[in-house]
C-alpha cells in the first residue's frame, strides 16, 4: 500500500548536470544543495574540477551523485591509444554531436572502444564516490541506440538501478514557454523514439527511470516562472527536472543562463511553490533503495 501511495503522490528529483566540469558549477551544486532544492548531481568522470567535486560529494553524503557519461564534447578516462578512432591524440571526443552520433552508429569498430570507455568511467566514479544509483549522459548521448545498449548492459553488471530517460511532455513545456517551438518539436520526436527503444531494454532488466522529465527543451532558457509553472502542473508520479547551473566565484564569469539556473535552485519562491503544490523532493538513491527492497520482498 505504501508503494502505491508513493506512486500516487507527486515526487520530484532536482538534478544538476556537469558536476566537476568547473569550480563554478561545483559552487552552484553545493549551494543548490545546502540552500535550495537540489537533490542530485551528475558527475563528469574527467571534469577539470573533478577533485573538488569529489570532496564536495564526500562532505555531503546525502547529495545523490550519479554519473554523467561522456562520449562527446569531453575527454576520455582511458588513454587515447586504447581508443583508436574514438578520441583524438589528446583523448578528446568529437565536438560535433551529429558527427559523433553517425560515427557511433555506422562504424562497428568503435563499439568495443565505447564499451571499454564507459566501463572505465563507471569504475572511476565508484572508486572516487563509492556509490552509484543512477546514470545519464552528456548531451543525452546515453540514449543513442549504440550507446544505450552498452549503458544498459553495464547498468546490469554494476547493479545501477536507475537511468535517466529524456522524455519531456512537450505540451506542458509549450504552454509555459513557446519560444523555439520548432526546435522543441524536432527534439521531442527524436528523443521519444530513442527513449522508447531504451525503455524496452530497461524493462527487460528491471531498471528504473522517472515518469517524466523537464530540462531538455528549455535548456539554456530556464526561468523562475517556467519552473514554478512546472511544479504547479506536476501530475502524480515521479518527475525529474535537470539544470546546468554555475555560480560566479570571482575567477571567470559563467554564462548568464547558468547563473540564472543557480538562482532558481535557491529561490524562495520555488520552495514555496513546492510546499503549495504538495510536491515531495527525493532522489534516485531513494528510488533505487525502494525498488531493491521491493524486488527482494
């Protein structure tokens, strides 16, 4: 009965992506968790500020730290000579998502390299953080057909219970923000097809995800009004909203959109909206524990 009641209630996971990519992002994560509504963060295993991010994670064990898998616009864990054709001589993945996606799909020689690199990212995360309840992907590349198959295999092997699926209800987003609607429509069609295939793979292996997600279509254009509107309209079940926040810490100036997202995470108005709507904050670790307990009972 309790599990049915949990599913009927409105629960929300609030995630910050790119944890470890910079000190500015790290600052936004710790402030969003300590002073705001942030419940989870997705760590980049080769981020430039990885050491600081790991220290933050260890000092805040209640922050649910997942893994942000990188196969585009980032660097590899493994040495370049172990990943021929996948990364350049400096260990950098392709910068262009379309080019990378086509290469992964048509060049079968890259698949073992992808598997080895994703395994290495998972193992580095476990070595540094010691726990891993959920994975997602930089630029959502984890739902690419080739990458998705590997991610599901590794999730089963490493007993990772939850995977993000970027299934955003387009109608809800357009009611709140009609800007860039042609791009949002194209994204919606593409990601629905990709997520449908990955969800089928996940169900076979009893892997879990949220009922819906927001943050895909509005990335770079999040506003307090938009997030408050989402909270007001959340249906029963489990939702994730993901952000790309960054704080100005006196070194460089993060993009204004990232600073705006950091402020949204700490907004008193957003906290009040959660209370008014009766939305309970949670994280993937809690979901993983619940599902593991249910499976063993």
